[in-house]
C-alpha cells in the first residue's frame, strides 16, 4: 500500500480537492479517518439493539413498524461506514464480531436503557438530532469523498428519524399524563445528548478532524447547532429544560453544571453537587454503561452460535 506524504496530502487539501483513495492519504490521515468512521459505524450499529429494546413497548402495530423502519435504516448506515472501512484495509468481520463490548466506540447514551415508548421517541428527537447534526456537518463540509457521497442518503434518513420523534412527542404531550412522562425522559436525556458532542474545544487535545477536513465544525459549534433546534422544539412543548438562549452572547447557555455526575441506574444527574472534571466523564465513558454487554451480545450472538455449530 503506497500512501502519500503528509506534504502531498496537505497540498491536495489546500487546493480544495477531495481525498478519494488510499494513495492520496498520509499515514496519519488514514488512521484518523479510520477512527472517526469506526465511531460512526459503531454508533449506528448499537442504536439498533438500543432502539429495539424500547420498540417492544410500541403502543400499536403501526408504531412498532415505524420503529423497525428506523432500526433498519440505522443498520444500513452502519453498513455504509463499515464498508468504507473495509476499503481502507480494515477487517470488517473482526471489527464487528471480534472486539470485546468495551472496545466499541459509541456515545455513552446508548448504554443507558430506553425503557418505554416515550423514551424511545425522545431518543429519536434528541439522539437522532445529534446524529443528523454530526453527519450533516460531514455531508456538507467533509473532504473525504467516499463518505461524503454516501451520507447523501444517511442525511435524509436521520432527518426522518428526528421528525418521527418530534411527531410522537407532540402527540404524547396532548395525552393525559403525557407531558409529565416526556418531562421525566427529557430530564435525563437532554444533558446526556449535550454530552454526546464530546470534550469542549478548550480541552480538545487533537484537532486532526478539523485539520484534515473530516468535519467542518468543532465540538462546541456542533453542540450549539444541536441546541439551536432542540431547545426551541422542547420549549414549544412547554417542557422545562436547563438551557436558554443568551441574546448578548449570541449563543445557548447551559443552566446546569457541565459536566456533572450521572447515575445511569437511576437515570439521574447530580446537579446539586456541582461541576466535575472531564477526566471523571472520560472514566465513565471508558467503563461503559449498564447495557453495553447486552447490546453488543445482541449483535454478535448469531455469529458466535453459527461458529459453534460449524465447529461441532
């Protein structure tokens, strides 16, 4: 495999050209794009068992079918990213079936179980909105050609997912007791999605994603883009959210200590304890959450059973 020099890669990016092949990548670029594609693929993949876990509480057959359609989309999105990784020399089978559960790289939020239909549709409105923001940014600004073109389909489907969540949240909000159920879900899921976008810019140690054009916006910028649609929508439903828009600063401000301690078993944030360090958050992420083993097993189980049958 003949990779390009860093100088040749930088010249290509400076000329505004997309990176298309391995021969146009430097070694550092290759490692970086494999890393971000793995996070994207893993996130889409694990969303499937996470959403299925809650979809079984669907209030009707039609609602269940809608949820299955979203899950099918998510698996398709995962396949796109894994397939591109395969073109970059990664063993796709090993990546999906050979890693330990704690080695998967996806937002901590998917390790916290969605225990009801209400929590599922709030996840569509919150988590899929985050996915739409993140992948939409790559689709608009990314400099890696194969992924950017593939996201034309993904971008439209993620938009459908978040609209599905919004539609159901409006519907539930009008039902007796529905507003309180939504509030309870938003109380823990809103801060968890704010956290989704990663370390704040002033603590970000590596800028390779921006330097190489893997994406066009920083973590804090993406967080602001997400809040610019999430906050007005939640306010429309008259839900209490710990964030507001500051006219003077021209941005959304969080009304809770960020970051702070989260109890995944109780689905509770300890705002009253104040801010914690990002090192504490990184340790929680690294340790994974309560459903990590179960959800990865749901993905890998069939392959393991098949291998056992073939070996018998």
